[in-house]
């Protein structure tokens, strides 16, 4: 795709995650305008007598007590965050479906705990329990909606706007906040589930990337002139 003007990249994830994703990006005007924040629910997370932890988001790591346990993770970023706090982390799939398929074939023994947010999909604990594992889910944090910033609405008016969306929750909040889009706005959905959280009016402007990873999202963004500097 030939780019005739500098695109605007609108990042709506929680600020810390958006800032990490924006590091080293070039070729676009980056606007960070979070539509949600991560806050504790107050639910206690105990890992006593637990043989492993299931993590589907790096956000969950901040709510874990100190432990030396296996961690079964979705995606490399979550695994890296888990390793940083002393867990023996491994990537068990790019998404929840891949993780469920990987763990149901492992015949793991003992009690596993899935630490997640209040907005989650896939019923991982329930499905794995049906497969004979012992899994408990704990909603340790909430992905709480925040009021759109003025910079969010200003970005919507920019030509060549690119909006990467990483979760159904992010997509739903974006759809609520973005009442009307320019016809040249491009939405990049991490998965089909993310795309399905958007209304029909946005589907023609939505592209589902081939693999649900941050690396693939960056690769697709290159089509629109957005690149990451090599370290």
C-alpha cells in the first residue's frame, strides 16, 4: 500500500500497555488515549496447594503473590512478564483456544488457578475442568472503562487513522466511544472474536490479522506505513 500522508495510530489499551506497544514506532503520529484501566477487584489470590497458574494476560501478573510455580501462558509477552516474577513460564498458545487445546492434552495433575480479569472469554476453567483437570478461575482485576479523552475524539477526525484492537473488551469500548468513523479509518483486530465485538457498521473497515500476536499486528501495521525501529 502506498502511503500518501502520515497515518495516525490510535492506541486505546490501558496506558502502560499502550506506551510499551508504542516504543520505537515510527512513520505515524501516535496517539495514546486509553478507554480502560486495570484495577483490582479485591478478590484474594492464594496459590497455596496450587500446582500451576494459567495466565491469559500479562495484566494478571501484577496480582499474583510470590510463588515458584509453572505458569501456562497465552502469548510470549505474558510469559515474559511471568518469568520476571519468578514463575517457570511457558507459552501454551497464541490465544485462549490454543491454550485450552494444549493443556487438555498435557494430563496435568493437581490444582491449577486461572487468574484473569472480570471481562474474559472462553470459560477456560470450566472447559478444562470438563476435560478432567482441576482448575479454579479468579477474577483478580477489572478492565474498567474510562471516559474518552479529547485526544481520542481529535484522533478520530484524522485522515489515514489506524486503530489496533487487542481484545473484545477493547473493541466494545471503542465502538461505544467512536460513534462515527471516517471512511479511510482502518481497524486492525487481533482475532475474529475482537472483530465480532464491533458493530456491523464498522466491519467493512476491519481487518482481522492472520495470527493473534503483537508481532503479527506490527507486521500488518507496516502496510499502513507504521514501523518499529530495530534495537
